[in-house]
C-alpha cells in the first residue's frame, strides 16, 4: 500500500510534518515529537536539512512548504584574491556547507563569509552580537558584493534576501523570518552557545551554516553545543602561524608595578576580611558556582557583606594602583603619535584613565552615535589614544591600532586573546605591541598566568 503524502511546513520556529501516523515518527530518530493539538509531528526548524534528506532517502513523497527563500543572482567573488588560509577554510567548509571556522582577529573571517555567500548563492542571514558589527557587515556587503542588506536591530526591522541581524533581535523576532534564509552566518559564534542565544539557531531552517570566531572555547564548556547548532570545527589557524605575513608582527610584554605603603596596608586589610570570612564558612572558590554561593551566603549577614566589600576593595587597589598609572604615563609618552588602546576591567578605572590623561573613552554607557564618532576619530588618527573597559574586546575594526595596554582584566583566556587581536590587523609594516600591567605581590599575578595560557603568548 502506498504511503500517504506528507506535507512539511514552517510554524513559528518549528517544522510541522503532516500526514504521518502518530506512532511512526519519521527519520531522523529523536527529532520529531507528536503534537496532538494539530495532529502532526513537530521538530525544531534547525533539523530541516536532516529531515528533508531523511525523507528523500526513504523515498517518501513530501510537499515542502517550509522553505521560503530564493536563490540569489550570480555574485562576484570579492576581490582581491583570497589568502591561502582563507581558500583552505572555504574549501573545508564547502565539503559539507556546515561548520565553524576559527581564525585570529584580522585574518579575514568576513571576507571568508562573503566568498561562501557568493558560492552558495542563497538568501542569507548574518547574525552578529553588536550594532557596530551590523554596520560593518552592511558596509562590507555593499562594498564587495554590491548588496544592500536588510538590517534588524537597534530599532530597524528591514528583512531582505540578505539581512544582517543582532543575536538579541534574532531571539525576539527569528520565528517570524526563520524560513526565509538558506545560509546562516554566525559571526563571533561563541556567543551563540550562551543560554539566551542558542534559540537563534534553532528557529532557522538554513541548511547551510557557517560559524566564525577567533576564540571558540568558553570557560563554561558550552562551546560544545555549537556542533549541533552550526556544525563541527572544519578549519582553524593559530595567530603565530599567520603573524608577519597575514597579521602584523607583534610582541607582548608584562610590566609590574608595586603598591605603595598606604595601598599595601589597605590591600592586606581588605583581603584579610574577605579571606577570613571565606575560611570561616568553609567555602572553596574554584568555579563560577562557588562564587555565586559565596555571594549568596555573604548577603545574609553584616560580616558577609563586609567580606564582599573587602573583596572588591582589594580588586580596585590592584586594578588602579598609583604604580600602574605611572607605568601607563610612561608608555603613552613612549608611544606618542601611535594609535593606542587602553583596556581596563571595569568602568571606574576606565573613567580614571580618561580623566588623568584627557583621552576619549568608550564604555557600555556610551551612546551609539557618540561611540561611532569616537571610533571614527580614532581610526583616522585625530584622537590617537582611546580608553575602554570591555566593550571593544571584539567586533571592532581598527587596523591602524598598533599598541594595546591592558591596565586590568579578568582571568579569561578569551578576553586576553581578543584584546591582542585588536592590534593584529595588517597595516603596512606595522609592528604591534601589547603591554600587560600587573601589581606585584597581589592576586593579579595568578590571574595573569591563567589568562596567558594560549599559543599567542608562547
């Protein structure tokens, strides 16, 4: 007896397969769930490619109403000719047209995605973490492929055959257009593995998927989820392998400052209050969950709140010691005229850098238009020094920046590599240098050792 015809449709982020009996879930196994409300099987839109392939291999006739994207007209290969690592990455991705490419900042990940788009010629959704990247991608699409892209995010909702969208906007609106794209490009794709953003990939039917990142691994280990959302890592290249020819030559240097007598006394007192409370409670601070438990317990008593305050006091003293500011003053004088980025771990220190040295500042509180103006003046050299906290760690293109000074940071390898990446873009015979300022004899030294566990620093 001939099987009943099937119909595949898209419904607000999921696939609906009508025509199959409740007890006979179609392949692939574990994807479909029977939905008694509509009398049909349902699956995440993410599984569209696997579902269509399984139905085809089983010889089941199926009317595909889910796909609502078109082929693009022929597109030019973006000039100039790709570097060898870009061509190798594209070839590796094209074997399955799904997967993640890990390349250092400045190695041409955007160019790689444009080449992939020109090859597959499918309506494409490009997802990015920030509004700055929305603007950069839209400009790249216009410049290299002649495409006027749609924009979703920051108050815009203009969906076109090629659209650039923030992850946050895709989480809110992705169910409305998740079947309109055959290619999904996930820029800075490590963000996708977060609990909030994974939904962005699940509501898209896009059979072709490309993830781009300079730092794939996450401290929480959730980067393992990306294989299911995008595909496996198909190509990766280290900073050292590209330095000199495709990235700028660079060196890194650690400079140590001393706490003065007053700072040392305050530091030891604050640390003693914090450590004594931790010991009295029998706490062991070895991971994020332990820290959350400490904060929860500390909030319950005056002694605990004082211990928490002591923790932050000792951090502030190491982040912004007088010795560090003296070192920073010397470095800014030594590299005067060179485009220099000064990174801090917190806004308070960033504002202090800006006030002491009369340099422009960008934090998460900086308005979008002001931020764009500051970056434009930094890029063209009118303002050669720029201070920031964490917001410029990724997603900002400043090719002429050649000096980075890390006044303070956390223990994350990712953050440290991202900050190095801000100065690695090739720009003539630029020689880049990253300085890391440490306060000797404090917990900051252990933090530095942990965040430098990367090939870029060996």
